[in-house]
C-alpha cells in the first residue's frame, strides 16, 4: 500500500469525541469511521512517502517544541456552503494558536498550497450537496444546542496521519507518528511514550 496523502491532526477525546463521532456516523456514514479531530495541516499529497527514521518526522517534533499546549473552545456550528458541502463546529478560543501551528508546520517536507484558506474547525459532515448540507446543519445545530457549554478540549499533542487504500474497505487514515507539543521534557505525555522518545 502506497501512502501519498498526509495530514497532521489533534484527536478529540472523551465525551466530546463521542459526540462528534456519533454525529458523523449518523449524518455522514461514508466518513463515519474517521476519528473526531481538528486538522492542523489539512490533507496534502506528497511526492515522497514517510518511512521509518524519516527526518521530516524529527523536524516536525523539533518544530512542535516551540508550541506550548493550549486549550481550544468550540463556539458554534457552521458550514462552508456554497464553497463546499461541509458542516462543522467552529473554533473560538485557540484559533490563533491553531493558525500559528499551521503556519509553522506547513513547510519542511510537508508544505502544500492549500486549496482554501486555513480555517480551524471540527468537521461533522462533508462532501454534501446543498440539500444534505442544510439538513445536516439543522441536525447538528439541534444537537449542539443540547450540549453543555463551554465545549473545550486540550491540544497537547498532534499526530501525523496518512491515507492508505485498502481493497477491502476503501481509503482509511492510519497514525504514522505522535508529535508532542512543548519542551522536550514533555515528550511522552501524549500517552504513547514508547513512540515519543
């Protein structure tokens, strides 16, 4: 299997992840098995695939020592329609930090010309037509209004992920490398110390 599309994400966890995953499975089952996350580097095709001992991973980790962990607060529901059929949870607090991380990492072997301006968000549904976008937006708003506020989550580590084609189940995303944020003494706090050292 040849990996050619990559992204850098921060996974959501706990009840917030279950909230997002549940909505994704219900409203957009084609993407329902993708874990709840916020993209720091949206998917990009790269000519050179990653491999064990890849210097780009070391460089990513080195760059991320410059960014301290921070908290993100989600503040509502929106859509990118009519540009594309995406329904998402928007970011309030933490947006500047995510934008800075994106600018920092969109280089050094991971650079891509983004098709759209980077807007930090948590995708709920995507690849929808106009009618499906409206329907999903209404249902996500209803679910959002029932959620206890504020809705916050920590960003203390990132994960480099790659998309692979599996003949049995189509395209899927796999974790390639954890990338902790902050000083080297923080390495390992992302819960995967064997891989972080």
